[in-house]
């Protein structure tokens, strides 16, 4: 904690608070978490009029200082000075939306009672003006007893005036620094507090004061005709659902078509960089650590960036335009049926890119029960890391099918995940007993055109939050996986023996030119030895060790090694199999891996990878929980080990049973 | 000034016809929910309109105090409306 003076921005959700925060602080801001919870803490730096630096805190959006969600709780605690990690603000800026003034003034009526220097920033005055709403800010200022400054954040209008009002409020000589509750407000509350219903009289009194205030200082206009017309379409029985399907469909298609090549480019780019850097190094453990541990780890993190960035781009566009609130309305009925909530929609949608941002997005869900169930089922939705595994297995084992049927298999995998998520959510609700359903109270903000700068900043902040949260775990695990696939190394005798076995059996491919023969042979030997080395490593032993458990599902120890590798991140399965099958890095030679897998035989001569095995493996990847980074995030979000362990155990048992059934039916 | 007669059968928000207008009389529910409904501006005397229903029938979208608020029928049923009287729909 610093002794800088702090200024808190408080306001309703969607009131333009973040836009104003960005306008005030520029890019001098950072996003962290309040310790122990995952609510984001946004802090920025500004310089006050006297040149001294100060901190601006962007509080989570809140309707009231009596909180109902973890987000709102933080806002209230900071404002009351109840958080050990955040100093009580020296001044408060109440951000209120001129087009929905009454509700904003409700929050102001509570902020006035904080007895802190207060300045009111009136946003969206341009939108209000378009609707014929005229706010007499001088009259409002006089009635509230605190400065009222009209602003348009993204155009910078009024920002300078707001700064100097904050300066004066901090100096405490503007005569209006929280001089106390306006008499009219106190009187209105007192007037109604004679009734026998304290809750009604308190809030009724505030709104009576607001009504009087607005009658004196606001000329009310029409409601938003644009929003009304757009909603007539977007919430329409037929067009609304059609448009929703279209938006979600294009989101998925973009994620797949655009992100897959970008993912490939990222990982091969990182790998190439590693090889280039180590080109002059002698072969050995260090070189291997750098290439297969560190750079593979960085690559494993970097491949997610395109997906995550695209996802957040979509989400910020949808959110800033106002559509996400409508999506929650559209989906609430459906989600409610399985024990989820309209607000679960955004987390679940995000989980298709990666479960981690999905789980982090659950903090807007007010009810702890629905939040936990959303967290519980989010990893069932097929994240982008499963995509390479699906693609490999489908291409290898269903290549005889026409392309559209292969596409259908892919779709079926996604649907299986969705079905599993809904079924488990429904079951969890049944088991825990359905208490009265959690209320759905959601403001639908008016539609607005997203601001590119704002959107870019959100994408950047969310993507870097993902990188620091998930990236560190994935990176660390990649190094662990490198170590257990490298050590212990085979003995010199073993290598000699393996080399002579290789020499005895190896035949050059028929079309090898004579001058390339030695090169091809060396290459094949290296790969064969790498495969053998993996077999003697810890991972190899683990593969053998878990074989009895996975044999009923049709999996052998080689697949077991792949599954162990997949705990770093699922797509590592592909590269681990690449090493097991001695085709080297399959990044650019997945064809070779497919051929090797198809050619692999059991001791009795039957193929190892049958369609039944491949299908069982696909089902495993849809349903199993094998992502340690997700488990780590769930632990942090739920504040204990109960939920993550329940999730880890439950999903894997479920996957095991489903694979057993699949394999028994097909084999 | 738009004057509409609240339908005599309309006792709660959930009974409003699409486009229908009413005036809040009572707000029920457990204390936490009741507080939030009141805080969102659903105070006795406040006029509001049912703008539309979601495609699957629920939730409902209301316009009040210059903004749109979405509630499920379950919450809407907690808000009683004044009956019989002529009520002011939208303030001039
Ligand atoms: N027309 C207009 N749009 C604004 C203004 N302030 C914010 N917005 C837009 O309103 C939306 C919500 O703003 P944001 O700052 O994210 O709101 P927050 O949820 O309170 O942080 C975004 O699309 C902004 O671009 C304003 O003064 N005028």
C-alpha cells in the first residue's frame, strides 16, 4: 500500500466508467487482482494539479453499496475502507449515465453518505441529448452540493474539467467536499421512515428525493428508439434466435479457420527460434532443455494467444455494443432448465477457447451455487487445445470418409461436450437440491458502437491476464514433462543394442537417392533411439504403470505416455506421440505420425490403433479433465481444494466409464 | 401524457400484456431480492411498461425510469401493480 492519494471511480455497470478511467489515466494503468479473490483491480496513475502523483482505482460496476455479487462486494468494501489491501479512497468520482440518470442518482445518494469528497461525472450526455433528455447540471450541482461535470470519455470532453474538480475536492476548499447529505435527502428518508417497512421506506425515500431532484433539473426525453427497434429484431422469436445462431456460428468458424493456422505459425515460429538460437550448441542435455523444455514450453503457451486474443476481441465487441446482455436473456430459459443461469452463458462461451478465461468470467454470477456449477462444467466444453488432437485422430482414422462426414464427427465431439456439461449441471443441481432459483435481474444497456481503442485495450489486458495466470503453469509443466520424458537416460549398452537391432532391420525407402542414403539412415536411427529413450524414461515407466488402468479402454502404454504429456496441455499429446512413434516433431509432418500409428502392431500382429481405439480416445479427450492449469485456476477461484479435486476425479471417472462403454460397443 | 387503463386482471408485472403499462404498488420476495428490486427503481408509484418477452417466453423486458430491465416471470410475479385506477404511463 502506498501513501499516494487515491481517487476511486464508482458507478453502475455500463455507465462508461472504464472509458472515463482510460481517458483519465491513458495507458498508465495496471490490472491486478484483489488478494484472495479474482475480482479485477484496475489501478492507474494521474498527476494532480499541483504535480503530485495520485492513484485512480476503477471499482467494479455496482448498483448499490449493499452488494449482491463478489464484484459489488469489493466496490462497497473499498469505498467503506474495509479492505486491508486497499486504502480508503481520498476522493470518490461517481460516474453516472445521463441517459439512465435515476438509477445512477440512487448510487449517488448512498455515496453522499460516505462523507468523502465527491465529484459527479455525467457520462453519455451525447446519447441523452439525442433522446431529448436535457440535464441542467448547474441545478443538479446545486441540489447535490457536489460538483457535477458532463463528460464524453472517448472524446476527452470534460476530462480536464473533471481533473480540476477532483483537485479542488482533494484540497477540500470547494465548499462541496462531501459536506454531508443534502438536507432534502435526509428529509425524504426521514419522512418515509415512519412506516413499518424500513427497507421500503429507506429506498422509497431515496427515490422520492431523486424524483423531486429530476423534476427540477432534468427535462425527460423519449426512450431509445434505436435500441427499441434493434431489440425488436435481436430479441425476436425467429430472427433473434437466428441472429444468435449466426453470431455464434461465425465466432466458431472464425476461431477455427483463422486460429488454427495462426496457432501453427506461432508454435513453429517459436520452435524455429529455439533451433536457430541453439544451432551452434553441441547436442546434449542443455540444448535439449532449451529446445524441448523451455522453447517448447513457451511455444505451448504462445499457441494459445491467437485463440484467446480472437475470443476476447469478439467478447469485447459483443459486450461494448450491448449484445452480450441480450445473449444472456436469450439463453436464460435454456440454461435455467439445467440449473445454470443466463449469466453462465458468457463463461461457457469463453470455455470453448479455453476453460481458464471461462472460469475467470464466472465472477459476475451473483449466486455462489450457480457460479460453482458453471465452473464445474466449463471444462467439458471442447477448448482449443483439444482441436489438434481431434484433428489428428479424425484425419488418421476416418480419412476414408468424405470431408463433410469428418466435419460431422468433429461437430459430434463438440456436441458431446455440451451435452456432458448440461447433463452434469442438471445432475449437480438435482443432487444438491434445487433451492428456489436465483433471481435474474439484468439491465439491458442501450446499443452503442464499440470504440476501437477501448476494445484493443480490453483484448490486451485480458490476454495478458491469461498469459500470466495460465502461462506460468503451462510453462512450468512443460519443463517437468521434458524432464520426465528425458530422464533417466538409457545406458550405453542399451543404446548399442538398440542401434544394432535398428541396423539389422532397417531398410532404406525404395526411392532414396544413393547420395542421401547415409543422411536418411542417420535420421531414422536418431528417431528410433529417441523413441527407445522415451520408453526408458520416467514417462515411459508411467505409461507402463498406468497401462492396466487404461487397457480396458483400448489404450496401450504408448498412448499412456501421450496422456501423461497431455497434462501439461492437451495438445502436447500430439507431440509426445510424435516422439513415441519416432517421427520427431510432428508439427509439420502429422502425415508421418498418422502413417506410423496406423502401421503400429500388437505382438499378435493386430493393429494397435483400431477405429474403436481412436473413437475411445476421442471420447476421452472430450470428457477427461487433464489440464493442470485449469485445476490450479479452479482452486484459486473457489478458494479451496474440494471443488478442483471433485472436478478432476469426477470428470476422469466419467470419461473412463464413457470410454469403456464406447470401446466395448465398437470393439 | 399517455394514459392507459391498467387491465383489471393485472395484479403483478408478470400479468402485463406486451406493450402494457402499469404502476408498481408492492414489492415482495426475500429481503435480499426485494432490496435489489427496489434499488433497481421498482418502487411503489413507479410506472413501467412490458416491452417484450424473450423468444423462449422468459425472461421479460421492462422499461422503467428511462432504462430496460430484464426479469424472469418468477421475479416479475413478486411485483404487484395498482389495479383498476387510471395510471400515468409515461410522464410528460
Ligand atoms: N456515446 C457515448 N458512449 C460512451 C460514453 N462513455 C462510454 N461509452 C460507451 O459505452 C459502452 C460502455 O462503456 P464502458 O466504459 O465499458 O462502461 P463500464 O461498464 O461502466 O466500464 C462502451 O461501448 C463505450 O464506448 C459516452 O460518454 N458517450
